[in-house]
C-alpha cells in the first residue's frame, strides 16, 4: 500500500529533515525551499497529526501485534525535530519582543491611544498620517520616528531607489 502508516511517517520525517537542513544543491534548493517552508510554518499542526496518526496505528494494531517499528521510529524522530522547530520559533518571538521592549520601553503598548484604532480613525485619507494627535505625540512620536528610520534603512538596503517621500511621516 502506497500511503500506509510507515510511508506517511517516513515522508513526514523526510519533510522535517528537509526543513531543518535544506538541500545546498543549486538545482535542488528551490524544491527544497518549496517543501521546507510549509513544514516550518505548520510544525505544530504536523506534530499533532503525527501524534494522532501514531496513536491510531498503535490502537488499531495492538491486538494483532503487527506494529510498524520503522514507522513508529520515524514518527519519534519527526516529533522530536518538529518540537525543536516549535521551540526555536517561540524563542525567536520572545527575543523579538525583548528587543522591541528594549528599544521602545516596557510600556510601549500602553501608550497607544484607543482612538487610534477606533472605527472612526481606521480609514485614513491619502495624505493623513497616524499619530498626529497632540495627546499621542511625545514619547510615542519619538518611537514612531525610530521605527520609521529603521524601516527606511531596511528599505534602502533592499531597494535603494525608494524615495523618502513615500515613507510614513510621523
């Protein structure tokens, strides 16, 4: 059978290995990226599916004793690797939040005015710039300038022809 438990788990382990260490081959790098990206993005879902598939296999074949040792081994390896990918993604998110807190201050979320995201203020005209209200200026304005400068540096390093007039003005 083509899509039996063993083959599904070997495929999942292969996709996980590809996501962890993609091919460095010039020709194989594009397909490796195309298969590795969804695996990284859907790691929690793939982990849950692998666990559910293994549990179903073990329950179905416990009486007959024809449990696929290769499939269970591949599922264990894939689960460990997927768990590591999930942990790395969580750690990266925490590092990003810590960097934002360090740059903008620990209370940067508290300073956003409720009216900024209200229904009345959600649609901006072509020339309007958010954060122009005097109540939001001050430290929020400094943060806006800092973020605008960082975005400008990132854009100019990627596309140096972007004009500064197209950037958000605080």
